[in-house]
C-alpha cells in the first residue's frame, strides 16, 4: 500500500480480483464491515462509494411514530385481510 498524502492509495489486486481498502480510507468513506459498496465505472476509472444497509434505517423514526396509530393500522389491515379471504 502506498499513500501519497492526497488521500490517494495504491493497493494490490489479488489473483482472485480482491482488493484491500485501507482502514483510514474505510473510515473516511464510512464503509462498515460487513457491508456493501457501490463500484461506479467512469470510463476506465472505478470509484467506490459506501452503500447504506437497510438495517441502518431501523428505528430511525421511532421518536416520531405514535405506537397507538401503528397498532390500530395493523389491526385494521389484519381485519380487512380476513374480510377479503
């Protein structure tokens, strides 16, 4: 690995096509392990972008949600489903 001072890294590609992303770059790009990244092809260049996992959003709206509203909503949906079948 080579770091040139401008946040550019020279990394090796294994015989299986795997690359190692240095820890500093993972932190800066907010790449979580385990996780996913998006490879963006731009001509002959590849950019790597962190992708949020759907589980990162779990509970994010909890402080805004009214529990009784959602409980009543679920009860209505279950009742209407029973009425249809």
